[in-house]
């Protein structure tokens, strides 16, 4: 079975929020938002031979997948800016639902992470913006 299909099926059959699959390894997380991606980045990990399946992919997550070296992503929900960003970096993308933007967890407005990276094109700048936004959110 292909890596992306295996990741998608594991995501669908579990309580995981994110699944990464290579030909010989699988990593999963139940952390929400961009937390699992940041955790793997902070550990110095890269995944050039992996495909990912994720519940929600906004632009922030897309930038992090680029930094992680992921080659293919399946999203249950993906924003148009995230889709365009992943495709522009040569990442294969499949999705269940395409939306104009990701909303926050309360459903009251835009996702703060997606808002933080709006207009950015450099993944390193996006990572810094994501970290600043998370610090602000955690301070409140």
C-alpha cells in the first residue's frame, strides 16, 4: 500500500490528529493544531521519505510540512492558501474538503496560526511567526 494511502487510512481509523508514514515506519500524534509538527521540528527531525495525513491543514501547517521535508499530504480539511503553498513546493496533496480559510477552534473567527503566516512566503519566517503567535496565545 502506498505511504499516503496508509497514512490516510490510519488517520481515519484512529483518534490521531496526524499520521506520518514511510515504507518502513509510522509516527502518530494526538496533539492538536501544529503542535505535533513543531514537536518533530524541535527534535531536529526531517521526513523526506514520508507522507502525512492530517485532520486540518492551514497555511501554518503547510509551512511546517515544507520544513519537515514531507513529500505528500492528505488533509481532511485544507485551506486554499495551504493547498497552493504545498503544491508550489512540489508536495503532492489530496484532500476531503477544500475551504477558503481555517477557522479557530471556537468557530468565532479565523485561525490565529493561519492569520499569522498570511502573506509570508519564506518557511523560516513563517516558523518564527507561528512561534510568536503561540507564545501570545499561551500568555492569554
